[in-house]
C-alpha cells in the first residue's frame, strides 16, 4: 500500500468521517462527507482521489434500479489495509477523533430517506 505524501487538515477531516463509518461497517457518499466535514466538494474529492490512489479507501458507484431517477452516487469505505493506517494516523494527529461519537447515519438508509 502506498503512503500518503501530504497529510493536510482536509485529509484528516475526511479520514475521521471514514473511520467513524468503518466502525459501523458503512459506506459514505461524497456529499455526506462534504456535509460532515464542512469542506467544499473540490477539496473533498481531491482528498478522496488521493486516498483511493494510495489504497486506503475504495469507491464504488451506486446501482440504481431502472425506476429510480437522479444521478448515481459514489460510495467510499476504508480498505482492510487503510483502516488501521487511518486509525494510527488519527491516533497520532487527532486522538480525540477516535473516542466514541454518535453514529453517522449514512450508507445504510434507503435512497429516499437520505
């Protein structure tokens, strides 16, 4: 697994969301990550791209039924190798991020409920 060249505050924000979701075995879509981090789309998607290239996360496109309208979303989750790396990084840089927090509530709800 490749390492990350730069660890920025936006990277830590995105990893914090993904680690919290990983604990729930959930996947999180990009818009939810933007809302939860308070970061702009271009910033979040640049971080997600770097994390995916490094092998820390994997992304998959939503499968819509033929009768579902709207664009497909891309969902992200930590990989088996990325989860411990992200947890170790957060433990060093943001120890409070790994303490118990409320559930995210994304990734498992039916599309119409989100």
